[in-house]
DNA sequence: CTAGGGTTAG
């Protein structure tokens, strides 16, 4: 079945490549053509993403001495940007005698779409500077919030440039700022111009925030507008609800769609996988209709769904089948997923073999997951080999040293523990700080690890001490191996209590009526100690705790988690 | 006059 689908895809691709280039062919061989001829030729290159045709078209314009004005030059920027030739796009933009919001937007989104958010932001700030000399003082700061203030004051703003910049913020992970920009757009009376694309972009920011309240509100807005069916919007709704913990809402949106693309299927499969529901992932995947071709994301969704749900053998069988029938769809992510699966089920040597024979360079993430598996299964030889690779690639990451020293500690090799700890102190730098947040009455409350500046710091500290006494009485044992620093045990216990997700859960306990569920989001993966903490808290205080980390959901009730302690 | 913003995964 998979093979047949692959053939059909190939046939479609060949068809596309053979399509004749009529507008380009219609250009005169030498001398200047007219505006409309160039426009048609460039448009065709944009639609076909055909750089090999687009470049000669541009070259002919130059050779003929034709100087494209604002509109056509902008189309050239788009053509190059869509083809990924960002340097050429930028050259055209820089060479334009006049630019406007459209030409800037084209280039900014070019960077954004080619995964260069830093350049996108840099150019955005440049645009603001060019936009108004008066506002230059604000724009000089490379600070996003300042940039946003300037954007708010810019004279030439419309719903499209708003959407572009909201999308830019979301790509940078600045979802709160993105939401703020949408509010501005609304307050400026542009709500009537909001269309499917605007809402699609906005929903992405809400997915990042995991803000169910806002998500539902925006969904309501969309329904009231009675917009025509728009695939990307529905797909974003599926994704938003699943990332906000409401898988059944995702499913309802999915079931009600008049048609579904492969992205819709991917979004719902990812949703079930994220919630650890591997059986449902398998069932859905089997029910995919013939005419929807699974792509590499589909296969990744299924593999990672199996992996998250602990369906080890099914995952391995699936991978074998893909290797046999659809190996062209495989990328490094798929291998990473399967290596993780092998590692976690204790097949460390097999995992290592796969790394050695896969057609990709192993990434730090792959080595990292294998090192974690070596800790769980206490495997010294593989652990040392993997650690050597990893310390070579990223000597600054403290986590790797900690895991290696944990492996030695588990095997009672204390001299090696000490050696690794010393090495760590010498080489490491601060990692990405942990951050958790929760939303209460539409207010986003953010907590950082070992929070020092939170306005309710004192209350939270007092409450967490109280909780600690209660849960220790109920059998909670702190897992000191989660601490990245070489300090004494008492200090380790204090540091563990400072983890941002514990602060957020504590804040949730003290600010919501008893018995109500608590939902917390985290930017990194949750640590074992915090997972235990949440489990015991759920039992002692009779609360359902939903914890969304970077990868997945943990729904914790009565002292047990839907992940089955496997994540 | 025309154009620019959008969906899953990483």
C-alpha cells in the first residue's frame, strides 16, 4: 500500500517537471520586453518555485536595460525568496530606489519561511528605522518590545503586515507578544478585515501559549464570521485544541471537516501521540483514506505516537516497513525516534548499530536520548562511548556530565563520578532556563526556576514548604539525581524545590478553588522529580494536574500519569 | 491599478 502511494507521488512530480514554461518561452530572445511579459514570466517562476528559470528571466531584464519599478522589483524579491535564494532577494531589495510595506513584508517573510528568524527580525527593525526618522530612537534598540511599540506607531499598517509580523513573533516563540499585536489590530478597528489567514496565524500563537480560553474565544469569533472553508485554519484549530489539552475538541473539528489534507491527518495523529494514546494513533493511521498520501510528517507522527505510548514492537515493525517501502521519506527525525525507542526499551547495542548504519550524521539530540537510556539501563560501555561523542559536540551542556556521573554512581564507580563532576565545573555554561506558566482568568502567570522576582514570591515559598511537609508524609522522596550542580544534598533539595513547574503547581493550588484541575505549561521537558511531585500532589490534594512540556502532555490524577512514567 | 501575510513535524 505504501509503495503504491510512493509511485503515485513520483508520477505527479514528473508531470510537474515536464510542464511547459509558456510565459517564460514567450519572452523575446533579445531586447526589451513589455511590463506584462516580464510580469507573467516572473509570476510563473514564483508559482513553480523555478529558480533555474527565474534567474535567466531576471538576467534578461538587466541585459535589456529594463529597470523594474516598485511592483515588479517586489515580485523579483518574492521569486528569489520563495526559491530560497535569500541573498539574491536581498540584493534586489537593497537595489530598489523605492520600497514600501509590501516589499519589506515580502523579504521579511522570506527570511521567516526559510527559517532565519534572526534575520527576519533584524530586517523588521531596519524597516521600522526606514519607516520614520522620528521613531528611529525607538527602533535603535534591538529590543522586541521596543520594536513592537514602533510598529504600533507606524503609519502604514494593514491586516497583512500585521499578520506577517504576528507570524514572525510566533516563529521566534514570542507568543505573548504575538497575542498582544492581535489585540492592537483589533483595537484599531481592523476586525472586519481579519480573514482566514489572520486567524490561522493567531491560532498558532495560542497553541504555543496553550491558552484554551483564548483559543475557544477565537474559535467563536471565527464561527460567527461564517468564513468560507479554509483548510489551514481548520488544521490550526486541530493543533490548537490538542496543544491546549482538549483532544476531543480537536477530534470534533477534524470529524466536521468537509475535506481533509495530509496536514489535517498529521495534526490529529500528532495530537493523539502527544497525549500518549498510541492505540488511537494506530487506528487512525489505518483509517487514512487511499487518496491521502502519508508524508514524512505522517510517518514521524505514527512512530513518535507509538514511542510515546510505549508500543515498542509496533514502532519497530512500522520502521522496518518504512525502510522497505518508503525509505525516501525517511529523515534524521525518524531515525532519532526509533533510536529513542530502542534505547528506552533497553536495546542499547541495537540503537548504537542503527546510529552507525543510518545515512545521516547523528545529532546531539540523538546521542542525548541514547545517553539517557544508558542511565536508565545502567550500561557503562555504551554510556561512555556515547558520552565521549556528546561531550565533544557540546561540552558546554551540563546535563550530559550529570547523566554520565549518574551512570557511574549507579555502578558505584565513585572515582569516575568525581572526575566527571570536576570536568563539568570546568567546561559548562548555563543552559536554557526553565520556565513554566499557567493561565488564570486570561492572565498569564510565568515562573522561572528559583524565582527571585515574582510579586508573590513570599506566599509561594510559604505554600511550597507546607506542601512539602504534606507530600513527604505521603511518601514523596526527592530525586537528587535531577540536580545539575555539585552541591550537598540539603542544597540539592532546595534547588529541586525551585523548579519552575513546582512553583507554578503551587501557585495553582493556592489560587484556584479546591478540587478544580490545574493546568501548567513548561518550555523544557519535565524532570523526574517534578513528575513525582505532581503525582503525589494530585493524590494528597485531590487535584487533576495537566502538565504540558516541550514534547507531550502529562495528565496526572490520583497519583498516576497518563504517560505511565515513560516519556 | 496589480503585490505582501497561512496549516502538521524540526
